[in-house]
């Protein structure tokens, strides 16, 4: 074995070890939640005793499901996520098409203003958005959760970049053949840009499934609360704070659909982001 081959092998296994260590560190909160969720409810966690209890039980999952209307929370979350995603697919596609296809006065500056939205902290918009929702009479509704996200600066940027990658000769051929603007979008711009749209849809669905602060502000009853806000009640069960075994079980109930979807479709997820050009 030459010295170069030996160094290459050492570097390879060192890289594997570093990546494996990072993966374990990243997965540690999830592993702890899984362990804590099967700890007996009657055995509170103490300093130095935060892992397995005397036995392993699934009672915490049954108790957590009975303490909160998770069926309502799931319905609310799915409706909100699908509502946001359905509108966003239309708005980001149309906005991306406008910025990629048309030439108009102020186009560059308007696009910069759109991108500036990504630099504004979400918390800075809570007060004005809440005032708007109250004025519209939509407080404590699922629509109130969804409205602020009907547009997406990130999605607009992503689709614009995808549409700019479509050969101009193909677009010109469509115009010569008499295609209207919506036919250009449907038959020329969208087909090669589907991976980008799927990548955006995945990130949007995951983000809004896990959204907490805005739904917490704008909802006040179980009729409209999503899963993440429903977890709040599990932080107030004990006299001295959260009952961690129940909170861990409830958290796994919330994240289970996304986790299972990723484990089943992880190859498709990764391929969508690779083909979309996200680095």
C-alpha cells in the first residue's frame, strides 16, 4: 500500500467518523424524546436520571392522546398547510413567470423589494398582521393562520430562477405558434421547472406544519389550533412545570407524519432539491 493510498483511506474514515458524530448529535433530541416518551408517567425525571425508567411503556401516548383533541389538531394543521401550499403554488408561479418573462419599468427594484421580505424577522410583523386579522374579523380561524403566507419571497425567487433556465428559443417558438401567456406557463415554463416547484412545496409544507408563534397569537380555541399550538397544554400539566414524559409523547405524535414521510420518500426529497438547483 502506497503512502498516498493510506492517507486517502485515513481521510475517508475520518470523514465518515465526523459525519457520523454530527448525525448522532443532530438526532440526539429526537432520540431523547423517544426514550422519554416510554418512561413511566409516575417516575418524574430528576437530575442525572433523564433516560429510561424502571420499565418501558406506551401509556404516555394513550394518555397524551386523551388529554388533547389531536384529531382536531391534525385536521386544522392539514387544512392550513394545504390551503397555504395551494395558494402559494399559484402566486409564486405567476410571480416567477412575470419576473422571468416580461420586461417592465422598475422590474429590478420590485424584485429586490420582494427579496427584502426574506430579511424581515417574523416577529417584527406580528403586530401589524394581528391588527389586519382583527380588522377583517378573522381572529381564531384557520384562514387567519394561512393568509400571511399566501405569498412567498423565497418561492418567487426559486421559480424565477427556474424559469430563467428555460431556453429562450423554446419560449420564442411558443410565442410564434400563438401561445397565450397561460399556455406558455403550462406547456413551456412549468414542465422543466417541476423539480423546483416540488422542492418549494416540500419546504413550505414542513415549515408551516411546524409553525408555532403566529398560530399561537392568532388562535384562541381548539376549533382552529394546529398541532404545534396544541402542545402548549402539555407544558402546564404539572404543578412545577411540564411532565416531560407526556410532552415527549405528544411531541412525537406531532412530528410523526413528517418524520415518516421523510423516511419513506427521502430519496425523492433529496432528488427534488438537487434538481431544483438549491445548494
